[in-house]
C-alpha cells in the first residue's frame, strides 16, 4: 500500500503539555532547526499510523495569534504559508476558557483544528466533566481527551489526526454583534490578501494589526483610510476601545460554549461558590437594605421580649453575689467595715 503523507502543527499555550504530546507522537525523535529568518527553534518529528506518514511540527507556545510577538507571528505564518493538513491544539482542559482562546483564533484563521483536551486527570479530580460531543459541534473541530503525562489517549489522538482531518467542517464564525459585523462586512469587500481569509483580514484590520495593514496596503492604498473610517465610526459611536471589544466578544463566545459543555459535580469548589452567591445576595444593591432592616427589627424584638426577664435575672444574680461576698468576707474573719463596701 502506498503511504500517504500528512503534515500537522502542534499549537498550545505554554505548559499545556505540548512537548509531552510531541514526544509521545514521534517517539522523541526530532529534527531541530530554526524558523526561517529568526533564531526561534523549530522542532520537527515523524510517525507512521495506518497507511500514513505524518510530519509533526512543534509550534512555539502562545496564547493568541497577534503580530505583537515573534512566536505568535511564527504560528500564524506557518498556517497561512505552509498550509498544513491540520493543527492539533493542545489545551490544558483544567483551564479551558483561557486555553480555548488560541483555538478560537486558529479556527477563525481557517485552520483545520483537532482539539486535544489534555490534563484530563486534573479535570476529573476537580469533579468536572466535559461534553466532548457538544464541544465538538459548537467548536466545529474533532475533540480528543488525553492524559499526556501517562500516555493516555495518544492512540485516539493519532486516529483523530488521520480520520478527523478528512471531514470538511464549516469554519467557525464568531458573531461580533451588529455594529462590528457591519464594518467587518464593509472591509471584507474591499480587501484581499492572497492566501488569507478575507473575513479574518478584516477583523485583523479592525484590531489594528500592523502587519496585516501593511500587506493590505500593498494590494491597495485606500484600505488604510477605509480602516481608519471604520474604526472611528465604531469607537466614536460606542465609546469603546475596538481591540478590547473584539477580545471581549471572543471570550463571551467561549464562556457560552463552556456553559453548554462543562458540568461540575457538587464539590468543594461548588460549595464555596454557593457561599459566595449568598454573600452577593446580602450585599446586593436592592435586597441588602431590606435584609439589613429585617435583621435590625429582629434584634430589637429580642431585646424587648427576651430582655425583660433577662434583666430581672441579672438583677437577682447580682443581689445574690453581693450577699455571698459579704458573708464570705465575714466568715474569713474580715472586719465589718470591709464587707460593707
Ligand atoms: N497532570 C498532568 N500533567 C501533565 C499532563 N501532560 C503534561 N503534563 C505535565 O505538565 C508539564 C508541562 O508539560 P510540557 O509538555 O513541558 O508543556 P509545554 O510547555 O506545553 O511543552 C510537565 O510537567 C508535564 O509532565 C497531563 O495530562 N496531566
Ligand atoms: Mg514545550
């Protein structure tokens, strides 16, 4: 049988277990070189699975795909220029929201993503469960769970690489809201950079990505003033920083996704959450004052109903103590004038 070739990239936040997965896939045999033009290390390995020979490229550990850092630029250039068959995104599943941000960016860039939920041992210890089917549906990517440090799930990951990548999925579209979508639309129609998805380019222009703007201007100078106009319209009307707004929309999408697909058993963390919620009711703007007044009323009531008999009792006890003290002093041989005090 003829061997077919696949090339995949491994992406992930630092400390997500990327090197551990790389070593399990490739058996630790790696060719180490540099990324073109820079001194950042590039690690490549190979493995055979079924009738495939799969080349694995270790991408630098990153949190996003902006042009601000060399590592992030390397990751996005690899996807656009080397056109790998897929990207395995290694995710620390015990820290899903932050880790999925990178995966979201890769999907928006049009990469064929396999989501590797690593650190599943920690997730299970926390009493959490992840609905991988639902996550896969909403995220439009194959999902595989692993405990890479123990080699668990690596075969399933290999299977997903050869099978999951065959499926053509619709690319993920985050809804940025009516106003922003209108400007994305406008820019998307006016810009084209060969090899780059135009919606992604439009979003990057709104984000203020210098590299993308320079590339877009080489295709047509007018795009700069059009970008400035779009940003001005949004920022002046809404009074927000556009770059922040775009990041927030992605996190809003992620938090919805996590609400749908992650469930928690009733564990310690949950109980702490509940006491936190009670605190929030007590300090709530509207409920706090009525609850406070109610409590004060109870205190007053208790002073009048319980306080009467109680103060009688205290008086009686003081009298008795006085008797006891004067008798005691006398019986110990003290003089009459001392006990009369
Ligand atoms: N508990 C747990 N630890 C893991 C798992 N996978 C990797 N680790 C550990 O996490 C740390 C970071 O892993 P590494 O592969 O160096 O992460 P990288 O920075 O993404 O390359 C190491 O100490 C690994 O042994 C896992 O599934 N569960
Ligand atoms: Mg590493």
